[in-house]
C-alpha cells in the first residue's frame, strides 16, 4: 500500500511539474503580449490578442514580415487572435461571433485579411493545412501615404466607430468593423 501511495504521489508530481512548465511567463518574451479591447457602436465587443515584435532597425517587407505574397500571423509568437461577441461586418462582409486567428497576406499595396476558425495555433506555420477553416477573407488597400508616425512595436488600435488599425514601422493597415 505504501509503495502504491509513493507511486501515485510521484505521478502527481510529474503531472504538476509538466503543467507548470507549460504556463510560460509570456511577459518575459522579446515580443511581449498585448491586448486591445473596444465595444464598438454596434454594441459588439472586439478583442485582439497579439504579441508585439519590434523593428530594431530592420525594414518591413525586406527583413521583416509582412513579405509580399506570404501569409503572416499579424504579430509574433502565437497567431494573433481576433474575437467578437456578436456577429459583425468586416469591410461590408459578414463575420459570425467567435474567436479567429488573424492573418495577413500583403500583395503590393493591398493586404488580404484572413479570419480563420483555427485560432489556437503557433504562428502561421499550419495555415496551409487549415485554409479550409477560413471564415472570412477581405482585401483592403494600404493608405497612399503610409503612416508618418513610426511605430517601433507592432500595435493594434480599435476606435469606438469600429476602425481597426495595425501599425508597425511605417507599415499600416486599416479596416472597419460594424
């Protein structure tokens, strides 16, 4: 009986140690986690969870993502997560309430925004396998004049009117959610 209790205790210790290792302190990462939340005019609550990479003297689309024609997690580390508690319209197209991985494919002066149902994923590495899980794709034009405000860290903002903006370096992409 004593041996059984010792075995059970050792097993529980292994499980708790493994669980503790899985709960990494994300604030210690070079690309720290960030969240932006806003309730927009329609009453929908929008939340974007992402990690903030820094430019560090590099050039967007040359040394850093987004690279033309390649899918990008729109942040760092895990895929960026876009969540809405109500059905919304993104650039005039329907997106049901839910949680989505948010990806971008930049093509010249346009960006395709992708909302994928497989939200719990690392980066964009498995996107091709999960492409069938896309809930919505919309294409937006980049502003003629990229933002004059240089943003060292990737940053998302959401206005009460539903304007969502991603700024990183001189790169800027914006879309409306209603």
